[in-house]
């Protein structure tokens, strides 16, 4: 018997819509049993999905990575599962690899497909900055972090809920301070139109780009390398370690599209990408692709806009 | 205090690529040190500059060509480096973790630094996996690291621009994020020394459990509609799109 445990994503006192994708991915693998591990919900909020065997609900929410690892280990012991499925996000990468190490499993992140095999699992994922897709064979158990928006959503349906106790394990890493995100007047979350700048424009291209966004009255975003290089403050950074955005229109200038950037813009309604490399990974999720030098397009747009 | 920094020799596809079954012809690849690993080396060198660390050693895992990244780090100024000779296990972070455990056993560092993710695969897993195998605490995504006696303090990024400061006891593993401390260029003397240095290699018995069975070019254009023209006509089209949304 092959069983999978799915680590739920929770938001607003319910399963986040991503959980439905994780469940349908697990159900499609050919595994006989799928269980969902969740915390941060009450028993009545934990309404399950069609085809799921049980929901393993933590009686209280874990407050450390150690407790999360312990809960997943408990769930694996209880279900005899040989695969853990979770969403590929910043929080989950903090514990996923150690869950694999603790339970003698392998790990593959950013999975685009997942199926059972006689002696393990078969998964596909991107390689070489997204320019290549590889099929991998995994011997034995697997922790698979899945890319979102690849699988359809599973249908909701009540299933039995089993409670798990949360242990009071002590974390070896303690927080000694924190700083809020700087108040910068940058509101990328609610912006309708975002222009984002990447390394491709070069340091010298940034001031003109900023001028363009000011004249147009659109929000200014940036890729991680632009922020690392100190060309723009961190508040402008879009992507996995920055802000995730959902504008109606997103225009990327000179951004090649590292996976960490792409996950931050998947919820944009319309993506336009301008890049000199016709094989840039950003074109894979763009609605409109322009193969051109970003700085020249910026100059041409400025020429068309009167300066005030 | 001794710092060991793990480096990955990564291939990047340049221009048009051809896939041959389960691999890419190396002629289509340009190899270099993974981006975040350069920041890990810089973080270690900053600790040595501040006299928090006495020795900075680097290790890479792979075939003979991977010694190039050891030389790169030596030309930045690290004290020495070596290679764990292994078959290709780039797709198996746990296997790399097991190899790094062997390196830790022979070197006995107080701190292991790795890049938060590799620039080719971005699995973000080698650091946490190695820490779990060693039973050491792990700090993920640090942009600054300091050590005072046996206590490590790190600044780490959270989503949305917030930061936290965490601390733990050594020995520990820290994954280093790219950030404001750009990797340095070494001195002429360091560069010459790196060129001539003997890079020792050690064999390892670790075999990967994750293997490539097939590879194909990603469909990079998806459903995108391509528009072309001179910069002015492109600019006009883009302005039209923006105005339709405002």
C-alpha cells in the first residue's frame, strides 16, 4: 500500500486554495491513501476533500520549525506514508529537507509532476534556471514540494478528522529581535499596474526607469539582483523573498525570470515581459513577450510622455 | 573558530541549447560558482576580517572540473580548499548533505556555511538537510552572520521585507542569501596562489537516490503572444496597455 501525507496551507480559518491543488496532485499519483496534515484550524473548519482518507489535525498550532517537523514525523508513523507533499514556498523549504533527512527520504522541490513507481517515485522539475525540464527517478521515500497552479483543485467533501498532539520541543534557534518591513510608501500589494526592473537594464538604466514609473503613475517593482546591488531599496523587491503581487498588469523590463521571481508574480492577471533573450524563462508565464533591449523601450516611452 | 563553506559548481545554459537524452552537451553550458555561494564565502571572510574566525576552508562536491570553484574561492582569499570526489549528485540534496557530513567529520569546523540555493536548480535544501543529518541548528536565509565566542547571531529575511535576528549555539549550519555584502575580488597574490594550489580530493562512498531519467528543453514561450517592432512602436503598444488599466 502506498500512502501520501499532504501538508495543508491554511489561511482565513480555512484551507487555502493551494491545499486543493496539493490534494489533487496526491490523488493523481496512483497512491492508495491520501491524508492531510493541518494545524491552525478547529475541527469544524477542517472540511476535507473528496478521495482523502483522513485529516490529521494538530490540537494546537506549532510555534517552531522543530514542532512542525515533529508533527510530520508523527503523521508519517501513523499513516505509514512514504511521500510528503507540500507547497513550494519559503516557509516549507525551512523544514522540508530536514523532514526528509529525519525520515530517511529524498527531497525534490518545485515539482511539476509526481507519480508512484514500483520502487519509489517519478517527478519532473525545472533545471538550468528553468530552461530545461528533467524527469527524476527517486528510490525510496520522498518529500515533494510542488509548484502551485499546475494541478486542478480537488473537490471539498467532509472526511474523518483525527487529532494529533503538538509536542513542546525546544528550538535550538531563538529569535532575539525583529524589524518590520520598512514603511516606504511603496504599496505593491494593492497596485493595479506594476513596472518591474531587472538586472538586464543595468545600474545606469534604473534612474530613467524610475522616472518612467513616476510619469505614468504606476508602482515600481524590482527583481532580487537589483535590490542586492543596491540600485533600489528592498521594499521594491518582488518574489519569493520579497512581496508577492497580484496586479491587473505587470510589465517586466530586463528580468530573465528566476523561479524565485516567478512565484511572486503568478497571481498577476496579465504579464508582459521585455527581454533580449528569446529563451528567457519569464516568457514561459508571460501573456505578451517582447524580444527587445529594455533600455531602448524605456527611452522610447519617455519620449512619448511629456515631462511635468 | 573555523568556518567551512560548501560550494556548488553550477552550469548555466548559454544561448541555444540541445538536449541529448538525459543530459545537456557541456558545450552548451557555462560553469561558475553558484551565486549565493559567493556570498557565503564573503560572509566567512568578513568573520575572519573581524577576527571572529581564524580559518576559512571551502569544499565542493563533484568531479575534477568542480575544483574551479575551489580556486575561485581561494582567489577571493580563503585559506584552503578541497574536493569531495563524487559522481553527479546535483539533483539529490540529501546525498550532497551526506557527503558534507563526511567533510565535516574530517575538518571539524565550528560553522558550516552554504548558499541558500543553487543558481541552476534552486532546491534550497542542502543546508537544512545537512543540519538535520549532523543534528546541528540551522539558520535559513541569512544576510549577515556574526559570532561571539560560542554564540552565533544572524539577520535573516522574512517574506515582504521584514527581518528577524536569531541566535544559536555553535556548531551550526547557516544558509546565506545574496544581499548587500557583494563577494570580493581577491588580491593579485591570492589569485596567483589559487592558480598554483594543489587541490586535494577525497573519495566518498555516498550514492545518490535521485537520478535523471530524461531531460527536455522547457517550453519557454508558453502561450505568450510575441510582439515585435522598433522601440517606438513597442513603446506605443505598452502605453496603450497601461492606459487601458488606469
